[in-house]
C-alpha cells in the first residue's frame, strides 16, 4: 500500500495514498467554491455600482413607459 504525507494543523501525517488524494480533493473543491463566490461577489458589486452610478434612477414602470413612446 502506497503512503503519502499530508499536513494537518501544522503537523505532517503519513496516510494512505487514497486518503491523501481525498484530503487534497476536498480542499481543492472548497477553495474553488470560495473563489467562485468571491468572483461572483466582485462582479455583482461592479455591475451594481455601474447601474447605480449613471445618475438616473428609474422604476421599471417608468422605463416601460419611455420605451413605448
């Protein structure tokens, strides 16, 4: 059985290779989800600020009335 070393709480622990792969896979997945949330939040803020900073605040009913003319 192949062994591998993982780092848990600053300590190196020798575990089986499949356990180490699962450990690294879970950490990779959590970092990926976190990065997705951060990127989505940044995009939301950018688009929200862009939409709010044009100086023209209109309700959807006002937008619909101006387009129908």
